[in-house]
C-alpha cells in the first residue's frame, strides 16, 4: 500500500513538473521578431545615458511614439551588455546605445556600432533600422555606413537623422586646448579622419535617406560644418534643416520639442 502511494505521488509530481516546463516560457531575446524598423540612438562625444534619456522619455511617455525596448552598453574593450526593457510590448522599438569609452575615434565607434547592430540582427531578428545620432554620433553612423554594408551581417538602415553633427569639424581652437583624446583629434578641421570621411571613394548605401538638423545657436556644430554633410551624402538622399534660433545650443538640440517633431515627421509621421 505504501509502495503504491509513493508511486502515485511520484507520478503526480512528474505530471506537475511536465506541465510547468510546458507552460513556463521565459522571454528570450532570440525569440522576438520585429517587423517595423527599430530606431537606434547613438550619443556623441563625451555622451552618456542622459544624452538621449530625456528625448526617449518624451517619445515613449509623452508622445506615445514607441517603446524603449533595449539598452546596449559597450565596454572599452568592445564587449556588449544588453538590458531588455521590452516586457512583451510590440510597439515601434527604440534602442539606446551607450559607449563606455565616449572619447574614442570614429573608427572605433563605427566598429562598436557594427557589433551592436550585428548582435541585434542575430539575437533579436532586427533586419531593418533607423539611426539617430547626436553630434559625433552622427559621424560615427556615417563611418559605419562607409565601412560596414553587408546586409547578411547587419540590419539594413532605412533612415539616418544627425543632430548637431560637425561634418567639417569644430571651428573652435580653444576647444582643443581643453580636449586631448582620439575623438578630439578626429574632430579637428582637416583631420585625417574627416578627410577620409569626406573622400569621394567612400560611399553610403543608395537606399539610405538622411535628415541633418543643426542650429544657428550651436557653437560646436556650426551650420557651415553641419552642411558639410553635403560632401558625403548625395543630394537626392539628403534633407538639411538649420533651425534659426540663437538660444538653441549644442546639447539643447536633443532637449528640443521642435527637434522631436522633425524626427517624428521624418521617421514615423505620427500625429498627436
């Protein structure tokens, strides 16, 4: 009798465990498939989580334009850590990329961005993206396009938005008396990195559409330097907007609701 009781209890436990294994399905990054282009946000020189933190809060919570789903943190050695915030939502996806070494060269930044985008494709099945880059983040994105165009390895980028990106460098000599690092070297007018970025031998994908936003009040990325993107992107693929506002400075660009609306109109065309 006791033996039969033990056998029944054991059988019942097996059934319960079996049901648990079948019904409990932890959310895995690899299982999610995003059909709409995800939008990737890349900060600039000396940028941090805060560079796009407020903008993404406005996009998600104030305007309901999408869902901040992923945060990628890239170490100084190029190692990737991912924080998945998605919680099963299927809204348009926002992804924030944060470089631990935020003073690296264009070349390193583009290499790290390529690793992030490759990871997105392999682990999240993200096959198309938009990219938004502030300041040097815009230059890193363009460098990425010039160096990494294999659609079997990386998502196809449909649209790029650059915000206050100085494609001809920073016209401010005192700036370079304060800043001494690979990024600052690349940001000097006529630097080897900028000359390579502007070289006619370097190309970007034919299907890429670009919006470049600048401000008359930006002392870092002056309108002339912002407009130098015309030397890199073909005119039929490029839209330039210089906001005539002397109070709209470099960091204020990613805090401006006017800039929010320009991005929305270019990427999603939502109406509030």
